[in-house]
C-alpha cells in the first residue's frame, strides 16, 4: 500500500507519554519507565508500519526514554546530589509543565466554543430544539493514539491463516474512502471496531485505518468517543453532509 500519510495536526511525543500515563492510570511522579518505554516503542513501530510522516518527531523522545531506562538500571552515583538522584525527574517536570499548558489551552478552546454558541439574533424553535438535543450528548474527540490503539487491538484479533489462496484481494485507500462516505450517507455513525471486524485481512484493516486518517485530515469526518479510551465512532462533519438522495 503505497500511500504516504501527511498529518497537518498531530499530537507530539509528550502527548503520547501523557496518553500512556492516563491510559495505564500511572502516577506522573512515579513513572514505571521500563513499561512506558516498551509501550512507547510499540506505538512508534505502528507509526512506522503506517508510514506516518510524524515518526521522526518521536524518535528523539524514544532515545531519551532509553537513556533514562539505562540510567535506572545502574546503581545510584554516590557523588550525585539528591536533586539528581532520580533520572526521571527532568522528564516528569516537562510532563507536568506541558500538561498545564494543555489544560489552559483546553479551557480557552472551551470558552471559544461557548461564545460561538451564543446567538445575537432570534432563531426558529426547530433550530433551538436541535441544539438542545445535541447538547444532551457530550462527546470527546479521539486522538491519533486512540486510533492507533484501536488498530493495534484489531490486528491482534485477526487469526493467522494457515492456508493461503493464490489470488489476493487488493484494497486501495481511495476505494475505502468512497466506501466510508457511502456508509455515512446511510448511517449517522459508524463504529471503528465494527469496520475493522468486517475486514477480511490485516491489509484491509490497515487500508480502512488509513482511509479514516485521510478523511479526518480532510475534515470530512470526526472521530469521537463517549469517554476517553472507549470505543471510537466515526461521524460525518455536518458541513459536509449531503441529502440522502445525493449518493455519489
């Protein structure tokens, strides 16, 4: 599958570390560096397999984690002061600072969205009812790492084939994009894991995943969750929705 994925907006190395810390319910001040490093490397391998153009940004942090892991295996330096006793401390400080920036950025974004929902003119009752109905359901946008986690789990569930057919099905990203858009005309939402389960091979699962990433980049769809680390749903962006009769 020769399809290079270029992501305009992506989460960085510190985002991945925070994701792993929260996913595993880890105390940020007491990171099990060996476990986190191993999981971090698994995500990098997945990014390499997908040929994501952001892999290079994660390799420096990978080297840092490996260095910290190595230092923790060595006996403590008796000449080092107490402030340098824990090799993880500098990383912990960076993560705490970055987490604070993310919280502030999230609050500012929330305020911006709140102001966008303020109306300075009258709207009809039907529009108000639709707004109230949408407001009852709170969804969070899934991250790149949520998507990679779902892909990894789906690939692990595919049984290894003992018998191979001579003919091989060929899937294209463009074909999967068209298929997803067609499904979204007929369905308001699609479960990402259901799409993976329908796939007949690992190649088709990966092709589906890349199509989802591409549609997300094009802002054709949004990937959401009811809660963090739960099942991912695919929703067509409202501005791009077409009437049911406009099938492509």
